[in-house]
C-alpha cells in the first residue's frame, strides 16, 4: 500500500476527517486508491484513506484549488510549505492529493484488513 508521512501536528486532522488533501513536492508519485498516512515520529500511528484524485499545479494555485485561498495567501502558503520543503518556490509544480475521510474509506467495499496495511 502506498504510504505518506505527515507531521504530528496535522495527523489528528487526518484522523478526524478535517484534512482531506495534502500538497507534496518532489516526492514519489501517489495514485488513486488506498493510501496509508504515517505519523512522523510515531510510525505505529497510521490511518488509511482512499485517494480520489491527484492534480499537478504550481504551488501558487494550490490554496485556491483546495478552497483555502483566504487562509493561505501566497506568502503564508510558501512559509508553511518551506517548513517541509525549504527550497520550494511559488512557481514550483506540486501534487495536490485529495482523499476520502478515514470513516468514508472504512465504509468502502474491500477495505483492507489491518494486516494488509
């Protein structure tokens, strides 16, 4: 199963379904299907989501794409992304990965058993 690490401060938002997308730069590609989020620093803490769509775009367009342009003006977005990717610029192409909530994912037919994750 594909896996992505997420920082501890954001992991609860993934768990409770408030975070339904993530923005990645220069990381291995993600494809639609099951994906396991792993909490950075606590690899036993995981949650599975169903990736619905991956869209590539310049970082400067990502906040509007996910409906957060008011919260994340360009300089706020850039500062936040540089916490994870120090060399990133607003014109760099990123992947916006959208997914179902963990609860929606568990309700899907064929949800994998814990041993399959």
